[in-house]
């Protein structure tokens, strides 16, 4: 399955259902904001899902909690909680990094 990061010049990586999106980003040397180290205690690894949300696991309890607190919108997921499912090779998920969590040393195109 492919993960496309739209506002990182459409950077595309291949992801595995064994890893969270955050782990897959790290394995592909893509810096991603994560204040709590990927433990689901904050929302800094938030990603906006533009396409393919059906190819991700169900919301975790942590994500449901943050949605109830209005810290996650319906089209947002935590990269530390989201895992791919339905790993057909032609399947893709398109995401973008929210402005508020963009890292200063990376050039985003949005």
C-alpha cells in the first residue's frame, strides 16, 4: 500500500500493516512531529486524511477521546494510532501535514 504526503511534494512511501503510520514514516526517514514519542498522549502527530481513510484501522480509544475533546476532526487521525488495512498494492492513502505541526526545517508545498 502506498502512503502519499501531498504537501511534501507528493512524497510516496510503501507501508506495512505491522506498523503505525508514524513508524512507517520514521522507517522512511521522514521527520514527523511527535511530542509524546508516539504514545498517544498528545495530538502533535496529527495528519489530515485527504483520501483513503477506509484503508486505515478503526479509530483507537485514544483518538475517540481526542475527538470528544474536539482536538481531532473527522478527517484527522493520529499517525501513532493509525495503521493500514487492506494492503492491496494499488491501494493508497493520501495525507497532509497540518500547518500547525509542520516542522521548520522541512519545505512544505501548501
